C-alpha cells in the first residue's frame, strides 16, 4: 500500500516537472508573438524626426529629444517631419513623410 502511494507521488512529481520545464516553455514559445525592435539602432528606423536645421541635402534633426546629423535626397524646411530610412554610424538618412507638416 505504501509502495503504491510512493510510486504515485513520484510519478506525479515527474509529470509536474516535465510539464513545468519542457512542455510549457515549448508551448509558450510557439504562441509568443514576434515583437518589433524598439531599442538600439534598428528601433530608430521608421520613426519621425523634426528638421532643426537644413542646407541643401544635409542638416540636423531632432529624434527622441536628441540631435542627429542627417542627409536626404532633397532640401527640407525647418520644422518639417521626416522619416528615418537608415542609419550609418551617427548619421541618419531621412526622406519626406507623406503626412508631414511644418511646425511653426
């Protein structure tokens, strides 16, 4: 009788450990949604920056409260929102944003 109780307890313990350490983590990974990158260099791509200073095809923009050197294919007026396309070192490449507005 005691042997059956002991074997049942051991079997339940092993089943619990298998669920906790193998099955549940695998299920969690399969249901986990892909998260977009929100930090680092890759997290800045696609964000909007405000033109602070611009001359011909380069200037300064403000992104998340920081000032960045930027280059673009055309000239942008001060206050316009531009979209970050790529980052090389500490220089952003920006393009015009369709719904942008010039801030006063």
